[in-house]
């Protein structure tokens, strides 16, 4: 009887181990893309098209940019629709959003694309002041409405945000901005998913919105798998869509290993 019980216990353990290995080996098919401030999810179109052709289930979050809490809630709402392991990707301010929202149990990895990655109690505005970008040193480039919503001066937008893109595209983006509540940038984080989940970071080598040095520091601190795209602007997700999509695809294939 004792031998039988021992055999049954071993069989059960082996069965559980087999299930665990299968679960780890299952490829991640769900990818959620989160945009940054002053733009919307349409900028992800080139990356979306590449990843969907590779068989991934890709969904974009449209953040209202009315408050940090609203943007995190919008992201969690989309995560709830995925129904399984998900890779969460954020550009720029979207990096702060995925850092907070990424504690969701379905999120198995994070990808930062020229993005902020604050720690608990930190906010990106304060960190940006410590390592100022070209934008931070350009007087009058950030404008504010009477009700405290921010936007980039349309005259400055093309050269600061998207100098690599065709002029017509950059000007369209400048004229179709999603105005962001000033408070979104100064809200301290209450969670930092990169502390417990694997992450990847893309440094845009010629970023004028976020200082590339700050991006490098974020990713080094998070122990992210990091690549740098030399000469890339803040709009790297459009101007270097193939390279960005390749990093995301690699993260999706390896996040659960």
C-alpha cells in the first residue's frame, strides 16, 4: 500500500510538472500597445500590421489622457479582454501607464519604447527635470490651456517629436494632438511591474522628448533587455517600425521562458 501511494504521488508530481512546462512553453499571442501623451493609438499602425502578419493578437489602448488613473483604468479594461497571458507595450508616457497597469496577473512581460519607467513614489515629470531633454530646454514648446491641459506647440512638434517622419505626417500629428492633463505627468506611481516581471527597453538614440540618457538609466535599473536604435527620434515606433516590432515579437516569444 505504501509503495502504491508513493507511486501515485510521483505520478501526480510528474503530471503537475508536465502541465507547468506546457504552460511555460505556450507562446504569448496577446500583445497590448499603449501610446504616449499628445498622440493616439493610430501611431502604432505600422507595428500593428507587422505583428498581426506574424500571427499575434494585437490590441491598442486609446487613453483619454484626462488623468493618470483614467489611463491606467483604460489599459486594465483592455487587458481584461485578452483572456490569457499578455505582453504589455508602452511608448513615452505610456511607459508610466504600463508600469502601473502591468501588475495585472495576465501581464507576463513589459516592453518600453522610448518610454518612462518610474518606480513606486516617483513621477516622470520630476525624473525628467533631473535629466532634461531638448524639449525640456525649449522655452514655450509645451503649451497649456486655461483648464490645465497640455500640448506641444504645432510649430515645434515636427522637429521635436517626429523629425524622421515625412513632413506631412508630422504636421498632421501636430494638428491632431490628444491634449493631456498636466497632472498626468506628476502623479506618483503606486506600483512598478518591472520589479517582478521581465522587461525590454528600446532607447531612441536621438530622442528630443525624453533624454536618451534617462531611457538608458530606466532600463538599466529595471534590468531590461535593452537595444538602442541610433539616430532614432521619439517617433521611433513609426520611423523604425520593423526594429520595434522585432523587439516586441522576441519579447512575446521569450517572456515566459
